[in-house]
C-alpha cells in the first residue's frame, strides 16, 4: 500500500478518504468528515486531490431542501483504478529511464 501511496503522491489523509468511500458507493465531504472525526475542509482538500489524480469521481447533485446543489464523491471501479495506477507507474518508469540513460 505504501508503494501505491508514494506512486500516486498521496498523503495519509488522502488514503483514509479514499478508503472511506465504499466500493461502488457515493458520499459527501460532510459525511466523510463526520465518520473520520476531521474538519470538512481537510477532507475536501483530500477529495479534490483524489479527483485531480483520477482516483475518485465527483458529480453535482440537486437539491437538498436546506442547501442548493452539492457534490458527491464516488469510488471508481477496480478496472478504472488499475488504469490510473498503471499510467502513473509508466510515467515514473519513463522518468527513471531518462535519468539513468
């Protein structure tokens, strides 16, 4: 797991958040923050990082009666995650070869 964490440049909170989103499910930053006992802004930062790296999907939903639109974050399928990790490992290998050769 540490290898994947280093490869994808994830911090400890990113990994916690990634695993907080159950396989095949969607959730909100607020729900993860409550579950993990962390501030929502910390969770939001990790979610944004995970979305940017292609490890989590984000979509806008409407409409909670108290709020307007809000974002939900969804886990990706195993095959999609595998593609993302392979792509990153290929990038790392290419960088290593450029330095060595």
